[in-house]
């Protein structure tokens, strides 16, 4: 079967960035890719813009309905995905040129399920609303044990624009946790590193805008962190997990997998 990439963009009231998001995908000029927009019933002009592009480009598909949060929207996109390779592109982020074709090339010979990640450029917002490239995230040494040990330092890939993975990974891990509203990606990556085929490519793929007054910014800048009860429990469990052998941790993260 020929590989195909499904790019999923969950969005709610994203009029400011949605056009650029759609354009960055179109500019990839990747024939074996689709762009799925999962709109949470936006109240601005987001959906109007999406519809106008979908009428011109058959590889852009969309759905607009209420959801219970970002994880729920992400899971809806996965169910819609026709591709066997998944990547998430948040509405305010973007790819480097030709990343999708490069990903298809890499996945051509990979066993399933594989998780492949590259470097990510972090963009900061100044006091005038302009964005500047502040740093390049380059992993020096990333393993399951290292992620557990340094979980509070957020050593995992900072943004999904910098990684791709086989859709079949969800057959093993299940969907994103709908109870999580801030660290669904950390939860997923930890479970992934415990059991999937992990590949690092020393190339820059993603661009992540760290925008003021967004959910992520407010959470990270708050002294108390805006995590719910479930996130706090998860965080405490991670601390207890560190020090265990990988096999033990794998059982705790994925108890349904038999040895």
C-alpha cells in the first residue's frame, strides 16, 4: 500500500491564522497528503475561509461540530484520516518547505508502528505582536527513560509540527486521552516511546509559535499551572514511575499489552 499523510488541524476561532495554515500545507506540494480541519463550531470567519479553500482543493476536508476539548477534536481527525501516517498542524504553526515529501521518503522503509521526529523552531511573540525565531529545539539524547527522568523539563518534542507517526500506533495505544486538556501530547509521547519504533532525523521540520494568551502560554506562565486534577495525578504518577525498568513502566503505561 502506498503511504499517505493525513495532516490534522483542530481549530476554534482561528481566523487570524487559518489561511496561513492552509497555505503552508498547499505549499508543500505533496500529492499523497490530505489536510483535515476539525472545527469546534467557530464563531468567527474560520469556517468560511476553510470552505473557500476546500472548494478549490480536493485534498482539504473539514468537519464543524461541538467537541469536548482539544483531545476530542484530535481523535475526530484521526477517525477521518484516510492516510496511514499522521501529523498534527495546529492552526498557528507551520512546516518547513518540502517536509511532507521528506516524511513520505523516510516512512517508505519503516516498520509499523514508527514515530519519527526532527528539530523544531520555536517562535516567540514580542510586545508588538511580531514573531521571531528565538531558538531551535534539537534533541541531544531522547529515550523513554530520559523522558521520565526529566519530565518536568519538557524534553519531549515541543510541537507536533516536528513529528509524524503511523496511524496504526493508535491501535496499540488507543486515542488521545479526552480527560487531558493540557498534556495530552506528553501522555501520548511517553506511551509511544515505551513501545514504538522511534526514529530521530537531524533535520528541521516544524515551526511552533509560542503565542501570548493562548492555552499553552497561560498554563506555562502561571505559577500554579492551570492543570486540572487529572493532570496533577498524572504528574505525580510520572515521578513515581522514574527509577523503574522500562518493562515495568511499559506495563504501567500500557497494561493491556502482553509480554
